[in-house]
C-alpha cells in the first residue's frame, strides 16, 4: 500500500496539498502516483506569479513510462516552483512528500482547502482504482 500521510489533503487526480500555515500551500504528487509513473526523468514546474484555476493543468511530470499533467488543487497564484527538480527530478520518487514537492500556491480562497479529500477519502480513491 502507498504511503498516505494523515496530515495532508488530496485530490482525485493524485496531488497532495500541505497547508504551510502562512497563507500558502505546497503541492506535489502522491506516493501512489509516483509509483504508477515509475522513474521520473523530467519535471516542468509552473512559473512564479502565474494565476491558476482549480483543476487547471499547471505542471508536467515525465517518467520513463509517460508524461502526466499535474493539476492545481485550488485557484490562486503560484508563489514558487521547486527548482531542485530541474536537476534532480527523481526526488519525486525518493521523497514525494518532502524534497519532491512541485509548487507552492497562495490560494485565492483558503477555505477551499477544506473541500479536498482527507487521507481516508484518498485511500478509497486508490482502492477503487485497483
């Protein structure tokens, strides 16, 4: 079974969201998603200052198997893309919830975070896909 930390929020498209407590959130892909993709070889993180809508494709992760769009879980402004991934995209494979984050976002509606899946809800999504 994939690692699904209880302190994060999740989307049905396999993104995780961490509330940073400062009006921003950090977004990455789940352990389940990186396992399904295989070895990550390239990441295109979004540019700072970009406005995104909820569910908008805003980043790309390429693996030896496929390229996959990464969707913004919330509407808001991108405040940072993870520059480390340009040189070490496999950080997503080795540390999907820490060094492998993809971008940070300042949500236009911080309350929208409550509408995302909790760990139990995401676990059901993963089970339904199996």
